[in-house]
C-alpha cells in the first residue's frame, strides 16, 4: 500500500484534478506510460502502477535468486556464506511465490477480484429513460454513416456540414439510428433481466410495451450523434467521459456546437444523453 501511495504522489503532476479528469505524469511508468503523458483515466493509471509493482516484485526476486546462486557457487565450502546464500534464495522464492500466488488465488476464486475499479469522479445520476413513449415509426428512412435514420436527420446534418459556422468547428457523425425490435428486446433482457420486464432496469431502458412506436430508437426518429474534429479523425469526447460529467460534456466546444446546430433545426437533445437527438420530441427529458 505504501508503495502504491508513493508511486501515485510522484507520478501525478501539479495539474491533477479529479473533477477535470486529467493527469500529467512527472515520471514514466516503464512498459505503460512515458514521462509527460497526459491521462484522462485515473483507474487506468492505478492499474498500471499495480501491474508495474507486480513486475517489480518478480524482477527483484529473480535478481536476488541470481545473487544467492552466485554466492552459493562461490562459497568454496564456507558454511557461513552457504547459509547466507540459502537464506537469500529462500527469501526470494517466498517473495515471488507469495506475490504471484496471491494474484493466482484471487483469480481462481473470481477473476473480477483482480480487476481494479476505482472512480473518484462525482457520479452524475442519469435521469430515468421513459419506459414507453408515444411515437410513430418513420416511413422515410435513409442511410447516414451506415445507420438508417429518418430523412429529417440527413437533411439537417447535410445542412450543418454545408454551414461554415459549424463545419469548421466539428463534423457530426451518426453512431446509432434505427434499432430493430429484436435488438431492443436483447437490450431489455441485458439491462432488465428478462423480457417482458417486471423489475427495475439498470440503466433505465425503454420496455417496448406497445410495439416499435413505443420506443424512440425503434421509430427511426431518435439518433445518437457525436461531434468529431473537423477532419473527422477523432471523437471530441468519449461517451464514458460524457456520462461521468454531463456538464463538461455539454460545454465541450465540439459537442456544444452540435447540440446548438441540431436545436436550431428543431431537434431536441436528451438531458441524460447529450448525444441523443429526437424529432419530434418523444422522451419526457428531451429538451
């Protein structure tokens, strides 16, 4: 524990801020991150330090085994040196077996016990997704970025891409459109435990109670869109970062520009998912 604490103190730079979720390494972590790397995932940093610690134990143990072996081979019958060499070899073996054995023991019981899951971010509770909505299935679907969506989305996105006020700032990319009933049922079973669902769902999920018109994505009139850099090479902010800090997500200059552009064209955006757009409004928290 002391080793991990010291490593964290010396590897996280002055700009460290759990709220900002940004870390500047003052020292490298061999095999994982170079000096000066900027990390946005604190649990990944802790996991890297943990794995580096395991490696260190193994390397140090092997080094002591070599020293003990050299001492034993060069003892020339000196019983005192032989005893010291045996003690060094025994201690090294005990250290290696203990470290590796503890990991293996936990892994055999449950592999999840060897995974580090730490998050110092303030968790933002997601607003409940409506269990059912009143919508209508689109009869005019077109393909955008490989996803079927209502034609109104294509027209809006084409207009945004032609507008220099937005095209020079970001590029909108559709990542999810029309969802089949089969896919929605699979999602319900995954999040709610069964279909039809009789209990709470985590995360809250539309239950498809009255056919495809009762869930936003199965109508084709709800689409997930992310803002990418203008060249289209990089997503401006990840979904993980977005859900951990919705305020920061909405203030991200790229995603904020997308939200503004879509709202100007009559679309609403879900409060709990700043990448989910609808037209017409179906979800109660779509504004």
